[in-house]
């Protein structure tokens, strides 16, 4: 079900030209911004480019496996894993968001649909 849902989202964003729905709506990149490109580069063994697009690309296979076996883990282990992933993604996200040396994660409120609507009504 997860892969089917992911496939539908990818197909919709590709056909519509939206790209990232969160960035399209808000103008702010999400915490997973660059992950798809990073995984594609990792599959091509271009790890320098994969790391550039998202430094946590290497976590995805583990997170998919964890998702598949989540019910078999103790509740305490589930909490530790979930909080570890949340903290890692949040830390990387904010470092990238406020780093002037990169252009993958951006915050441009006027570029998002909400910003454009706000600007047109004001």
C-alpha cells in the first residue's frame, strides 16, 4: 500500500508539474526536499550528489524495513526509533534551510500558492 500511494503521488506531481506539493502550496521546502533526487543518484552510485540533495538518503532503506516490521518491535523501541528519525530530519532540515551555501531547501513565501493568493487579495 505504501508503494502504491507513493507511486500515485509521484505520478500526480510529475503529470501536474507541481513537483513538491508542500513547496507549491507554501513556498517552503519540506524536510524531505531532495530525497527523491538523492535516492536516484545513490542508485547510480553517485553518492556525492546523493549526499548533496539529502544527507539522510541512506536512512530510507532502513526506514522502509522498519515500517514493514513496525508491529513486531516493542513500544519503547518504536519511540526511540521514531524520535531519533524526527530529530535527525529536523536538524538536517533547519541546517539546510538557514545555510546560504545550498539551494535545495528554500523558503520563498511569495512563490507558494498561499503567498500568491495573499498578495493578490492585499
